[in-house]
C-alpha cells in the first residue's frame, strides 16, 4: 500500500492534514503480508513562485 502524505509548511497545519493516512497506517500495520510505504510530498508555494533553471545558452 502506497500512502501519499502532505508535508505541511507550518507546524499548525499538521493536525489539519494526513489524518486519513495515519488511520490507514495504523489499521494496516497489524495486517499480515502487507507492506505500507509513505511518500511525502510538498505543494509548491504560489505566493513566492517557483524558481526555474535558466534556458540553455545557444
């Protein structure tokens, strides 16, 4: 089972996110022959924009 988990930007966002993944992990932990993998991801901050690599010279 692959579970994606949002990595919050602020400490106060932790209780707001990942509660479903946590519950699933706890239920699947004791299930035989089951592997659980967490995949953390971040949502880019649109206020600051994303930095892009400069275009190739040529």
